C-alpha cells in the first residue's frame, strides 16, 4: 500500500498530457466523473526530514506543477494533501467531484505571478532629496542631531514606500483578475504582491512594471516569478470530519450517515417539518439553520463513504471532504491581504 500526496486535479481529457508534463514515472492518476487527480508517492521521513530535504521537495513539486499547468488547466492542492492509498485517492475524487469541477472551471486556466518591487537605499534617498523632509533632516544634522535626522529620513522613507505601494497596486489592478499582498520582508521593499491573471497575462504586468521602473530611471530592483498555478488564490484542502460533529449531526436528524444519502435527505425533510414557525415558534430560524448544517455534513459524509466503497476502500475508512481554500480564507496566512481596487 503506497501513501500518496495529491498534487492537483484536472479534466480527465487532459490527464495524459498533464501527467506527462510532470516527468515523474511514479505519478499516479485517478479518474472519476470527468476529472483526473494527479498524485505522487508521499515523501518518506515525516517529522524527521531535514529542512533542506523539505525545501528541495517543495521546489521540485512546484516545478512539476508549473510544467503540468503549462499544458492543461489545473486546480492545485494545498501542501499536506496526503492520502492512505490509491483507493482513498479515487474515492476522494469521486466524492468531491462536483466541488472540484466548479473550482477547476473557475481557476484552472488562471495563473499567478509574484511581483517584488524594491527601491535600494541610495535610490530612495535620492528620491527623498526632492521632498521637504530632506531639508528638515539636513537642518537637524547641521544642529548636531544626527539621530533626529535619521528618524526624519526613516519616517519619510516609510511614508513614501506606503504611498507608492498603494499607487502601484492600483496601477497593477487593471492587468489582474485579483491581487494579494504579501509581507514586505525588508526596508527596501515597496510592494510584494501576487497577481492573478488569465493565461498570457504576464505581458500586461511587465508593461506596468516597466512604467514604474522608468520613473526611477532604472534604479528599481524588480522581480517577477511565474506563471504558476493559482495556488495563492484557490487550492484543494482536506476536511476530515470530526467524529463528534458527525455524531451530533446524526442525533440532530435521527439518522446515521452510514444509512446513505437518500436516508439523510428523508430524515432532513421530516425534521424540517418540526422547524416550521407554526410548530417551533420563535426557535424556527435557529432550528432550520441547525438542521440544514447537519444535513449538509451528513450528506457529504455519506457520499464520501459510498465513493470510497465503490473505489474498493473499506466501509470503515474515514471520509475526506474537499474544501476549496480561497484567497482571504482563515486557512491562509493573515499576511495575504486582498488589495482594494483589484478587479
């Protein structure tokens, strides 16, 4: 039994081309309901893997994804999308095909580019020499207050970087479907951003960057990384339902997920009648919401279990539900912030 790590989902018709682009003889392809899941054997070593080995694996995985995305639409998986074996992969794909199809349709043909814009200290000081703060700093230095002069220039530099970051982000917005801010990282960075575009969107981004650099007479340090799959904006994450939550939902509806989707739906329809305002009164809205949440969870669990069984897995295998992790979700780093003005 080989544990697998999900890389991405693509259309079944693109599976062969995408898999070939990975250039990995150990790649696995699971097919279900018009979709194909691309996976690789899970790296061994777990917690004890060295940082260098983990970094190398991440770089290799990213390069493989970029190569596959160049020939086919892809919905990438978030790191850590590990499955017990091929049967679990097949079952996961079948159970979550509807959600995965929607995500692939929305994001599969989009690509992301990381843009890093820096102004070296010397270039920033030259720019500040045209501002009133420069004169104030010189006056402070002339009075022997070098620390004060340094503070004035530091504050002026921070204000200028913030002003330029806001302006550059707005100027980039027309060339992007969406933008997400990343941490600046150092005192020279003006803007560190990931831009989401359609295929071939790098040309418009490059034109905007060239315009920024022209303002500085070529003094900016600019780096653009991409294109890559839109993993900063949408990626497949796993939701392994808490057994306690499933048990509570089963008690709410009076049915077990193992009885199947039809039984869950029938139990929900019967329970909703008890939530009618004429019966439940003021508690109707809250009860209806609770019943709806219970029905959604049990239906997805029932579908996942049925798909696992159909794929040859044990009926007792824990179901895994797909979650489309989008830009700005709580699952992402708080550092990734949507930019006002992005289309």
